[in-house]
């Protein structure tokens, strides 16, 4: 199990189900405490979770590159979440908070990176304010909650959580399709248990972006025709194309939606 994602590994060891959106998740304070403690133990002891740095230094300039996969000269949208992340970063327009994406928490395992970090400050005086787990088509809101806890605990080990005031699950509205009121209410209960188990963990919010799957994929098609590209990195299969950078033009029609994160309600 050592090659599993840290969160899935901890949940599997404790026999906690992370799937399904249509039924309430039944848990208790003791189980939540055990989960948090197990994640902390893995972070402390597993050689694949070495902290990269104890000073938050955002990437400058922000990352734009991503990989598109083509099958029979048509885009296979298997990397859509990655592209959406770059689109959100490109469109970001906020005077108070700056954005970094794919913040590298880990020296060894890139799968443990934070999708989006919102921060204040400049250079080595930056302070992280919010961390975001971006979801698209796979997994569940509950799994995203546990991912956020994991990211927070890794940052806590690095001494970077003092100013963090919110953990955010962010996804297009269609990601929440199938989530019943019973399921979402049970997540609220879990938020309370998490706070009771570890008061250092900030508020967890569930937010949505008002965009359809079809609209996002159309914008990706527009980007692919307007971007600076290069051949796939060495070792990648034929059909991979690296997008090095892209202009704001293709995302202009949806820039307002990309910046407007709404509290999700069933």
C-alpha cells in the first residue's frame, strides 16, 4: 500500500469508505480522531512524505503549462481537471489574495501537492490564507475533505498554517450531481466532528463554479488552437502535447464564472 495516495491509504487501513454521494456518511468522533491521527502518523513516518520547505515561496511566474492527450487527432479529455486549474489561475482577479497552483508540499511524491493556494504578501514574506482541493469528474466531496485535512497537516508539520483560515472544496456544479441532501447534511456533521477532534483545523467550505462540462471542454478546444505548444516530454506516449502557455483570450467568456466561487447548496 506504500504507493497509494496518502489519503486513500489511511482510509483503506481504517476501512472508511470514500465512495458514493447518495447516502449519509455515518461516523463518530472517535473514528474522525483516529483518521486524523493516522494521517499524521503517515506524514511523520513515511519516507515519501518529506516536507519540501518550511517557508512558503509561491511560484513566479504562475504555472501555465499542462499536457493534452490526443487520440486519433482528437483531444482525450482525461486531463481536464489539470487544465481547469490552469484556467482558474489565469483568470484569477482578486486584489486581496494571490494564487499559486500545484504547490509542491513534498520532495518525493508530487501526488501530494496542493491544487490551489491563496496567499498574501510578497517573496519570502508570503502567508498562506486558504488551501483549495479542486475536483472535476472523479471522487467525492468526502474524499476531498480528507485530502484537505492531509494537506493542512503536512503544512502544519512545516509550520505554515498560522494564518490559514479556510479549507475549500471547489468543483464545477456538475461534480455535485447525485449528492443528496442527506449526504450533504452528513458532511456538515463531519465538519463539526473534525473541529472537535482537532481545533487547529480551520473551517471547511464547499464551493462550486457555474460551468458545464461541455462549456469547459469547448474552452479547452479553444486553448489548444491558440496556445504555444511543443512536442510531448521525453518518455510520453505518442499523442501527448505539452501546452507551454496560453493567452487570456480563450478564457475571457468564462472568466467571471472562474472567479465567482459560490457556496454549494443541494
